[in-house]
C-alpha cells in the first residue's frame, strides 16, 4: 500500500523520497525509523512468549472447566492480540523503518487490552451475586449489559482509527491524523468505562460493608458463605483489582502517547513503553491466570443449581 507508506512516512518526518525497503543500519539513520530506536529483541521476545503462554493457559483452563466461557474467549483474544503485537515489534528489530510491522504492533497492542477489559467486566455480576444482589444499586445481570457495549464501542473506534491511519492516501496527513484521533477517542471511552466500572465496584463494596455493620450476616447471601470464606476467592478479588488497575493506568499512558502523534517523544522511549505498557499488561493477565475465576469460584458450584453462581 504505497499511498499509506507515503503519507505516514511524511507524517513521521521521514520525507517523501524515503524508501523503507532499501534501509539498512548502514544506509539509514535510526532517527528516521518509527520509534527512533531499534526495539529490543530479548525484551519483546520475552513478552511475546509470556502472552502466548498466558493465552494457552486461559484456553486450557476454560476448556478443562467449561465455566466462564465468555471470560475465557475475551482473555484468549486479548492475549493472542498482545502476542501478535510483540511479534510485530520483533520484526522491527530487523528493520525498524518498515511500516507494516509498525502498524501491526500499534493496532494490536492498542486493541488487545479492550478484550481483556471485557473479560474483567464479565466477572462483576458474579461477584455481586456472591455477596448479595440487594447490596448493589443495579441488578447483577445489568453489569455486562452496561459495560460490554461500551467496551465494544471502544474496540470499534480503536480498530477503525487504526484502519484509517494505515490506509491514508498520498500526502493525506489529515486522514492519518483523523485515524489517530479516532483511536484516542476509543481509548478515552475505554478509560471512562473502566472509571465507571471501578466506581460501581467500589460503591458496591462500601454499600455491602455498610449493610454488614447495620444487619450483620443477614446482609449477605447465606448460600455463598462457603465461597466467601474461600482463600482462593479472596485472592481472585485481589487479582481482579490488580488487573483492572494495570489496564487502567496503561490506557491512560496510551492516550498520552498517541496524543503526541506518530513523531512524539513518548513513542521513542522504549523503557517507558516496557514499564507502562508491557509490564502492566502482562501482570494483568498473569494474575488472572494464577487466580482464574473457574478455580476461585469452585466453592460456589456445589450449591443448589437454581442459585448456582454460573446462572447469575
């Protein structure tokens, strides 16, 4: 797609006559590459491997237990997207001037956490059920009905923005900038959705504590007392909070990065990228591998089928 290459290379300050296919480390200045540095092969290979392993574990956990299927699908899609994104960065180690692997990694690594967020949203209704739906301002089933459409909108905008940027016509900086701005809009919606999600989760926790002080154990659903006492379930709640916070901070960072454009200083800082993107997202998935909800909710599966946590 020569038109996209011409437009985006111009935006990146590399000039109309720049030919990425002819570039080598002997003939081209690294300052003309997309990141202005050569991506670390060991670091990106490690993250690609970790996300691939995480995807395999999520898939095995989901198939083995046949529970939390929606969560499993979302997490597998997210971790596979992350894996592909880091493969794109690995390809840039050989030629950091090439546009195709750059667009692969920018699109995949921007989009993938939206799938991870969807997996997180799907768990809140079950947590509310375990502690008592009476403690929530809204019914448990409404949590995914509210948050999943918002997440789909964020995902659609980020995907559309990436597509517009990668297919910008010759010298069409306005179209490429439009794509970038649409991606930013998708990220902003993702951050707003996560903010509301965390706000409702915190509100539910505070309301539950308040009702416990007023009513004692009567404030909680007695059917799930054994599950609430489970250490695995408690660790899952901590893991979910850690995962949510990691994705939230990462999303704010990506808004700041993209807001500076394709030639901004944040885009050229690999250390900051590894700390604010790679490390945060890998922690967010590994803690949920370790405390997978299908294992951590196991104590709630043995109660009467009519009230099973899987039916909420």
